C-alpha cells in the first residue's frame, strides 16, 4: 500500500505540475523522489524523498524556528507532531463525506514513531561503535538498504494507511492510473 501511495502521489503531482507549468510557465518540483527504492536512511526518506513539498513547508515553518531556540531533538519532535496534526486534519476533511468515522490519533502515533526513528538515527550515528551502519550503507545494494529503511516504518504503517483505505483514496486514485485489461469478447 505504501508503494501505491507513493506512485499515486508522484503521478498526481506530475499531472498538477504539468498543468501549472502550462498555465503559469513556472517550473515545479517533484513531490516524491522514488523514496521506496532509493532511500538510504529514515532521515533521507522523510527529508529528501517523500513529499518534498510538505517537508519544505514543515522545515521552514516548524523545524528551523524551533531549532533557533531549542535542541535538535525538540525541533524534530515538534516537526513530526505538526506533521501528525496536519495529516489528522486532512483525514478529518476527507472523512466529512465518508461513511465511516476515523479514529483520530493514529497519524500522530505514526509520525511520532518516525520522529523517534530520526532522533535514534542521529543519536546512534554519533557513536563509533555504530559506524558499521555507514559501512553497510557503502557495501549493501541500494534497493536492499531502501527496503530496510521502509521496514523501520512498517510496524505502525497500518495506523497511517487504514483511514486512507477506508476513505476510498486508493479506489478513487485507480481511475487515474493507466491499466491494461483484457477485453471481454
């Protein structure tokens, strides 16, 4: 499901970007940069690969101002709390017309978990005993590293994806994805 979400975000943003380019003659930036297969770490996944528009907005409005006054841990935590709140709001907006009632808080837990992963990556990276992670990053194939990175979010991914499934996001998005199907005779 995460791969499908990545593909739908990528394809829909390309379509919107193309329309924006044509109408306003302004170059747009890709929303996702193949996060499922090219991420080297959780911070690379969230910081440079997944939803770069939201990353830029949160970095400029939450992380940098918080970092000016507080530690990196507080700034990262505040950023992921804001991301969780933003996603809770999006679910609330989408659910208004849906036939189910989402259980709020799941996005906060999911993004809180990923904030903890970013902090752990930062803390563990400082100790020489853990430098073998750098060694692994240079020796293992890129796709395997990406799979390991994605697996860090997997234990709580259902918290993020379940409401999107219930809302019908994937059902609605399949209409915009080209499919080849056999014709009935």
